[in-house]
């Protein structure tokens, strides 16, 4: 029968490591060996996702090409649609998170910073919507149907906004 002490390591280094782990509060154990330790919760979500993906890529946990990351997006959309069919809101939210993570990964594969790209897209959307508001002032915006708003949106796009 093996002794309890044999679980503590067969040499002084293993025994010391075992002792340190046993003395470390459980909440800190994962921090001892993860390459993801610098992925702070205080980072913006897109930047954090991109940081984590960059870190795991360094050890080979990555798609070999952007197409693999792109295919994952299609897979995640299908999973969302399946959850919509059964009206599972919790699963829909989880799958939407997976989709966003997959999109960030694809964007990373395309050598684009996700956080900057989303800031730029949001600013562009705001400029275009401001144009729509200027062309449909007051109650005209609320009274306009989506086709009218879309037509004005296209004008904004053609103007380079």
C-alpha cells in the first residue's frame, strides 16, 4: 500500500512544490501556472478577448488560418438559431458571447484590433444616423418607415459618412 507521503512528491523539488500548493489559498492556485494571468477583468471585453486569444495562440492553440476562425462564426450563429427555436434565453446569451468571441478571433487573424475597429464602426454609425436625423427632422423620423430611413442611410453612406 502506498503511503500518504508518496502523494507529496518523490524528490525534494516535488515535495517543495506540493507544500507550496497546499499552503496556497485555493483561489490563487490557478494563478500559479496560467498563461492567461494578465487577461485582467478590468480590460474592455473586446480587448480582453483579443489578449486571451493572442496568448493561447503563442502556445499553438489557434486556427491555422483565418478561414478556421471564420467557420467558427458560422457554427456559433447556427447554435444561436437553435437556441432561439427553443426560446432558451440563457443559452442564447451564452451563444451570443461565444459568437462575439469568435468574431474577435477572426478579426485578430485579419490583423485588426477589435477594440479600435468597433470604436471606428460605432463612430461611423453615429455620423450616418445623425445624417438621417438631419434629413428627417422632428416627427418625420418617428413617422418614417424603415424603407425611408434606409434610403436616407444609403445617401449618408454614398457621401462617405
